[in-house]
């Protein structure tokens, strides 16, 4: 210290407020789950079961948060990166679905053609399935020929009586998803699953008022 210079004391707080720590830390087990917006904030969320805009016309989630198993989330980020090179992006309609919510769906529609029996569980209940569509750079949802949760042949992957532009989008989405390890199902253009031997889960995420 130069001669005659005054010593400057910097005071550091002895403790950090608990509220600040809570706000900074994830409110879920990060070894088991990834919240998609933490990994890819540019992926749009339109979580239908947090609204009444779904086939049961009921709000099933208290709030909309998109959780996936870490490997699944990382694969989805790679899909997003590929689509960005073509001025496109993903929009999420559903992600991990807690099994307690699956029971509620089953109570409303106890028909395995439309809702998986919660005793068996689905890939959504494992955090290994996603329902999604495409958006342009402005965030406008692109027409895929049938809306999410449409139960009819127009939603089938094999349905071809559609404009070429829509068929091209479906092929693009499928090829990009499959390149990262996802698998399509025959009857829903929006649904993709990721094999990983994940267990069924009852984890229900917290909502803002409780966080």
C-alpha cells in the first residue's frame, strides 16, 4: 500500500438471505430432471394441459412447466439447433406428465384408445415423450395439417391427402427428431418418444405461488 494511502475496508455480508438462495436454486432434482427453459429458453412453450385448450377441455396442470429427463432435454436442444439453421423452431404442447395427472385424465376418459391406463403408464409419465410442433422465426405456429390432440386420420403420420408444404413440414420434423434418437407413433404427428429405460414418476412440479 502506498505511503499515506487510507485503508479501504470492504464489508461482506455474513449471510445471504434464504429467499435469494431459493430463487437461485432449482426447485427440483437436477439429477433426474431438466426444466427445458433452463437449457433452451428459445424453445416456445404452449402447454395445453395447463389450459382448457385440450381434448378434455379442462385445465389439468396448476401451471405450465416443461420437464424432461436430462438426456431427452439435451436431445431436444440438438433438434432445436438443427431447425434454427432453417429459420424454424420448436413449440412444446406437452412434456413430462406426472402420473397423478394421468389418473385425472383416466378418470375423465377411461379409454385406452385416447388415454394410457396410469397403472401401465406412458412415456410422458417417464419424462421421455414430447408433443410439439414447428414455428417460424417470428414465433408463428406452422400448419401441420391437424391440430394437437386431433383424433382422426388427418393426424396420422401416414396420411398424405395434404398440401405438399404440410407434408414437407411433417417430414422435416420427423427426420430431425429421429436423427436425435426420438421415435414417432403412427397416429399423432406431434408425438415423439425417447427410449432410455426411464421409470414412471409421480413428481409434480411446484408453481410460482408455492416457490
